């Protein structure tokens, strides 16, 4: 029966007028094939992210458990010994005295007279009149002049009782003769290798010189008791290798360092909350002086010049920097020992977290030091040498145990948008695999080859943090994906695009509870990006 109907239909169509069929009104189906443009993927570890923070002075330290610490180091040296002791270029002492207490009448024969030894108390005072017990000379000259009005030959011995050989302690001695026809006699000795031992009398440092005279009085010459011998002693061109004494309590500024911290530029104005930053000041003291350190002028300075001062116990209490033990000094007093005193600045004794959370442009560390802030004992001395210094090593440690809000990173995807020029519609497929304990959002920006932004899609995807376990590490990554359909304006911009910028805006997942999270270097986030265009084809 089916065969009969088939034959009947075939005969019917053959019999019809084929020319009467309007073929232009017969339409086929429309197909929409897809063109896929794979823009690629990017996988960033936290280690790579922090390496991108452009600060040459910043050191990124990764601990054994891969926990990250930012470290910044700075060193300054204070070696201005003249702030404590400055010797005058020239120190002059002159004194006259009558060697005889009564007249000696002329005699017919040569007469020999030896008056008592005269002890001179001469002063040796530095510019600031500090108390000096002993001075070891590196350079300089001691010059003396003996002047006499007597018409007699004088044999003399000038003993510089307190000008001694630095190693043996032997005093320096001049022996000479002032002839009867001479009014004065001079001599000198270099001071290198010698020391001056002084004692404090009132407000002066006193050293002793002894003068022994023997007069050879010619016949028929009388001696007047009113006539005086004059002794002048002059120190010239002095340089010391070491000085011992009490150098007072006048404060000095031992450091003023401005430390730029450009890494904070990446975090915005209010985007960083550090949990336990620390600054350690390590004082390496080669002065024989104990210092009381004041940190009252340490401050953080913003780009707009606003300031936050360091506060807390570390500021309200002087920090004592110990002096080396003078008993360790050997025969060579210039080989002074050193002593190291650390001064930690942390959240327990200061507001250092507030200073750094302010994301400053720089830290200004002005360190003032008061010598002998706790006084000197009766048996104690200050000392310094020409090689004395106070070295200040500053280490700023910023553990990435933090809260963060407003930190952004850009990821670049190069494309040729013209490859989808025939597309009638375009969608962007975005997939994110996150293993970092952050929440956040993703923005897309289409840019041309000149870097001009053609089109922007803010907040196209949200980022979710993985759960954090008891070990303070994330447990497993969180994956999210989305499809973004472009409108006509977006399609037009995409076709001119040479680079898609994906901006990751981050904040720590526990920001609201103010609990910090630890950041480890192997944490990573992976972003996959494809574009899909559909082309309508009529059959």
C-alpha cells in the first residue's frame, strides 16, 4: 500500500508546473558557530607578588615554613669626638717667680747658688673645659722658653713631671745651660708617643712642671731678690689618640636618618594593618661613654607631610647604651673594646604599628644621646680615642601577619581583538583558583596599543578566601568562574583591544573581625581568561 502512495505522489509532482514555485521565498536554517580566543592564564605566588614591590632597600626573607617577612636595614656611624673633647690648637702657660727670697751681695770670687725646686701648676683645658685625667698624644709639639734677667750662668733641669712616655710613664726632662750673656733659652719635644697626666683643681685640669736651677754667679755680681725667672710652656698643633676624663652630660644628636619606605605606596592610604612590626636599634659603642638614648623625635611622615610621633615606654624612658669596660684596655689605649646594646621597638613598648600602618613615605629616625645620663662613679672614667665611634644598625622587620584592605595587583593579557571581528556577540569566560586567604574582586580593562583604556568592567567577579586551618594555613583552594557578555560598546572596544588588564583588588578575609592572617610565599592565585565570539551564518 505504501509503494502505491509513493508512486502517486511522484507522478503528482511531475505533473505540476515547476516554474510556478517561488524559490526566493524558501529559507534555510541559521547556524551560529563559535570562535574561541584563548587569552591565556596567569599563576602568581605570593613570593612573586612581593618581589614585584619595587623597593631596592627591601629584603624579602622567607622562613623555613615559607612565612614572609619584609626586612629593611640601615646603618649610620657617629664619630664626632670633638662633640665631647676638642683640644685648642694652642695651649699656653706662662709664670714668673723670684728664685731667691733675699738679696745675695757681690763676692770677690765665683759663687754657686742652688735655690729650691720650683713646682709650676699649669693648666691643660680643652675648649669646653671638660675634666681630663690623661691625654695620649698622636701629634703636636711642646715648646718651652726660660727667660732670665740675671747676669749669671744658669744650669737648669726642667722636668715635665706629668708629660710622660705613654708606655713607660717616665717624665720628659730637659737639661740645658742659660749663659750669662743670654736672656732666654728655648727647647721643644714632639708629643707623639707621650701622655699628659692631669688632676682636677677647681674648674681646671692641672699638670706639674718642676724647675731646678743652679746659678754660677761671677765675681762682683750681686743677686736681687726681686728679679724673676719666667717659664713659658706651650702646646702646639695638638692631636690626641686617646683621652680619659669626665666629658659631662651635654646631649648630642648621634643620628638623623630619613628612611624611605616606598613599598607602602602599593597599599594605598588605609589599606594595611600590620600585626607585629618591630624596629631593632643595635648600638655598637666604641666610645668609653655610657649614653642615655632619647627616641622622642622619631616619626613617620606621609606624602602630604603629616607626621605621627613614636610614643610609648621606649620613648618616655631613656634607653641606656652601655660603655665598654675600661679595664679591658691594654698598653695600646687606641685599641678600645666595643660593647653592643640592642634597643627593641615593638608593639609592647611603643606605637610602632601605628607609625607603619599609616603607610608612611619615610621614617625619620632622629636619635639624641646624653653622655653619662646616669652619672659617673668616683672610680669611673670616660674615654675615647681618635677611632671611637657609635654605630647604629637599624633593622625594620615587617612580618606579613596582617590585615589588608585596598591592595591591588594588575595582570596583563595580550590579545588581538580583531580575530573576533566577524563575531556578532562576544562573551568573556573568567575562572579564578584562589589559595590565598583573601577576599576580593576582579576588574577588567580593555586597552589599546597606546595604553589608553577603551572600556572597563568593574567588579566582574568576586574572590573568596579558602578556609584557614589550625596551622594558620589555607586548607584547599576555592575556584570560581563567570561568563561576562559584552554589550555593543564593549564589543566595539574589544575589537580594538591589544591588552586586557585584570585587576585583583584584595582584602584579607577576616578584616571585619580584625584578626590578622599569615601570608606564606607558596600561596598562589591562578586566573584563566578566554573570549568567545559567535558568528551568525545563514544556510
